[in-house]
C-alpha cells in the first residue's frame, strides 16, 4: 500500500472508533431539569386552594392523599451521598400532571 491508501485506511478506522466511543456526560442532572423544587412549591401553593388543586390534578386533596398513602412505599426512593431522591409527593404530582 502506498501512503495515500494507508492514510485513507487510518481515517476510516479513526471515524469508526469515534462512532463507538461513549459520549462523556458533563452533567449529573441537566441544569434545565434540576430545579425540582418548583413542583414542590407549586404543590404547597395548590394545597391552599381546593379549586386550583382540583383543576391541576383532576382530583381532590383527599383523593390525592389517599392515593399517595396507597402507593408511597412503591414510589419512595432513598437519598444517596451523591443526590437527593425525588419525594413520593413529587413523583405522584408529576405522574398525574
């Protein structure tokens, strides 16, 4: 093989290797998704007004709490050293919305 053919083969191999390399993630959680506090703050505001709560979740506060009590053990996570888990209220609120 001449040097041009070797260069072409090298280029093909380099491109193939780049396709198979795993992408490095720069974020543990993307900054756009990080402010989970918003849903909890919204939940606290909605609890104050039964009509707004019903319009947002399509159920009464009592029904929401009953449903939460039924499934809380199944949807609860555990905090780790690296990050705080999503609370059961947040999970249910996001699921229902």
